[in-house]
C-alpha cells in the first residue's frame, strides 16, 4: 500500500549527486549546466517535484529517499526528469507521519507527491 499526500515545502536541500546529474541532463538537452541548475531550483521551490521514500524502517524512521524534479520551465526541458537519490533530510513532522503510517499499515513504502504549481 502506498500513501500519498500533497504538501508545500518551505525549503529544499539538494542531494550530493546533484552536480553529476545536472551535467548528464545538461548534455542530453543541450542547455548550459548553470541554466539547468537554475531551472531545477526554481522547479523545486515552486513545488514541481515528486518525493518518494522507499523501504523505511518504522523502528528508526530511516529511509532511502529519492527526489524527482519534473522540469517544465523551458521548451527543451519539457518532460525531462532529474532523479536525485539520498542526502535529502526528512523533516520532523514527515518522519513522524512516516512512522505512524508504517505502524498503521505495516508497509515499507511511503510516497509523498508534490506536483502543485
């Protein structure tokens, strides 16, 4: 069972593999890395991303995290995605909600979507 809930984040911490993924995406769409990076950050702050937490342990609240930023701010970047794994800290309320969900549903998966503009 997968739990989905929309939320608005007030800030975003970008994962450690951001530079590598930005370079790959930049090469694939023919845009400078700086341009792609600006659009990724804008997309994140405007709420255009999907955030998945996979295989969480209810006892510790630790999880494997993935942030997928959907880029739709440039014609060349339409329908492109940038997958960022790890190093995205969970907020206190989010961890509490995750543990509560796992306790209630006995599931190792929790998906939180934030696709609003």
